[in-house]
């Protein structure tokens, strides 16, 4: 069965919210000037909430495979299109199109905490003894390294030509840290923060236009999410995005910032435009963690009584899907990448006390219109209507589905209009007023997406 969810506001209101998001993003980006680093307070706006139930969530169709069949532990998986990397004592990377595995040439001590984009891998390399470490970038094509900055840099994220990292070169105290950005095209470093707080977990958008991170007190509490939008070489517009609550683990697709917050009593997912604006709350039972966003898809782990499983949320259709379902086994550190209609999610499974295995889940990104019609068909089935009316409604939806698959938009629109007319005619007869409203609103949403006149 497809997922059923209640939305606090009707579909029309959510459509307006989407338009507001787009408008706010446009206004935020237009207003940016060339100052090297400016900080703006976020806008205070109404926070709509989408309530998602996991009891009837659909399983996303796709295939699973181990990233590596070796017996060694695999941790910290990362993915970008066909390139995946993970920690296996050293850093190894896999071409998912050919399933060929290669090891990054090692240093004097083990490397870890990699991130990938295109053909580049950002990683931490340890030198000497103790905590001597620095961020490096490895080019998988030329098989060469670029050294970034000095020792005491860690936790890199890479996107486009930018590498963001935690910089403790001026404050090696583990309770303090800044966020710096290295531009590979100019070989320059720009510091995004300059305070005595704990700035951690930087993430760079795929194109490198946005960096997000969390800023906390020395004890790791009071965390807020910040974004920095690049306005030119070495220049950024910085914005405080969050207020109350503990806000952590940000991720960005370059347009939206997704993160975890406990402001409503449990760890839920929120998202908003990179420049600040309307904040959307995904209210899901249990705690969520390890949020990742790519294109229109948000991946994360969600907790139930059996542990943590990987779920994904489609921003286009507002539906939630289950990826893994492994009782008593926790999935962790999931990350999603959507490229050319193919989605990939990598994650690590905690097999035993010291053993982790990394997997990749590959799926074909479903057509939003087809998914919406499928879910509307399930909604009709769920109402247990009289056979004659149910068949009439289903026939019209199946006609719309077939027309959409054939790119016959006019016929799809006509079939949906016929569906709406039948619902209107049967409202408060064989359909309750509430049932008719749900069906009509859903059909109108699909028509809007198709561009029906």
C-alpha cells in the first residue's frame, strides 16, 4: 500500500507554501552583495508541518548490493553519482557502474572521513603521532593529491571546486573550531567563522555554491544551523537559519538546507531555503538522524522499536518511502545522490560490536505524476466504495496513467477532469464530503503538475 499521510493544511495551502519557498529563495539570492562574509538573521515565518506516518509507508523499489565484498569493516560511506568511497583501514573508492574497487594510496597512518564529488575525494590524513592530521584532496583520474592548509584540519566536505573543513589551526582546543573553505580553482583558503564557539559538521552543496554547518557552545549544546552562499571568489553571504532547540547535522542541495532539530520534543527533520525563509517540519514518529539531501530527495534514518532504518522523502510528491527494514540491526551514516534519474543511497550496517558493512541501494527515480496517480488509486481503494463507483473512478485514473506514460498530456488532463466531475457529482451521496474533497484536491494537484489548462 502507498503511504497515507495527513497534512496540517490542505493541499492547496501546501502548494502556496511551495510558491512562497521559491519566492523567498529568489529574494534572498537577489539581495546578496559582494561582501566577503556578512551575517544575516533568518526571517521569522510560519512553520508548516507535514505529518508522516510510518505504519503504512511504501517500500521504494530498487536493488541492494555490498559496496565491497571484502571481510574487513567498512565505515563512513559517501556517494556522488557513480563514485562511492568508504573507510576500510584506508580509503577505498568504487566505480558503481563497473563495480571496480581501488584503494587511495595510503600515508604513514590510516586515512578516514572521506567525502566525494565527481572524480575527487576529500579525506583526512594522519601524520606522525598523536592528533597530527590535515585535509587532503585525491583526484581519482590523475591519481594525485592536493594538500590543504596546515595540520589540525579535519572533517572535510567537497562540492564543485570548494572543500569546507573544520579548522583548528588557530584554536587546537577540541572545544573550539572554525569553518574554512579551500577553493581548488584559486588555491586559496577563506575562513567562514571567527569566534570561540564550536563550529562543526560543514557540508558543501554539489556545485559548491553553498556551505552549511552547525555552531554550538563549548559543551556541544545550543547548536544552530548556518549557511554561507558564495557570491564570488572568496566572498560569501552568511545566514543564521535556526532559533530554538538543538539543531544539528545540516545538509544542502544548493537550494534547500535540511537538518535535525528537537524543537518540538523529538529529533525530527526540518528544511528551509539556503538564504532563510519558510521552515518546513517533517513530523515523523520516533527520532531521525543522518539527514542527506540530493535534488528533490531527502534520505535519513528513522527509529522504531526495532532500531534505525533508512527512509526517503520525495519533496515533489510529499510521500515517504522505506528503503531498509532490518529488525534489530541499525543502519547509520546514510547519504543519497540522485544523478540522471538514478538514485543511490549508501549506508553502514552495524553487524557486531566492531564490525560494520557498507551497502548501496540503487533505484530509478519515479515519475512524480505517475507516483501521484498511483497514490490516488490507492486512496480510492482505501475508501471501500461501492463497486460501480470505484470502478468508474479507477478507470479514469488508469486512463490518466496510461496517457501520461505515452506523453499524451491532453488526454491525461481530460481523464483527471472526468474523475473530478464524478467526485463532485457523488459528493454527499456515495462519497462523503471529506472523501470527495480529498480526491478532488489530489486530482487538481496532479493537473497543476501536468500544466493542464
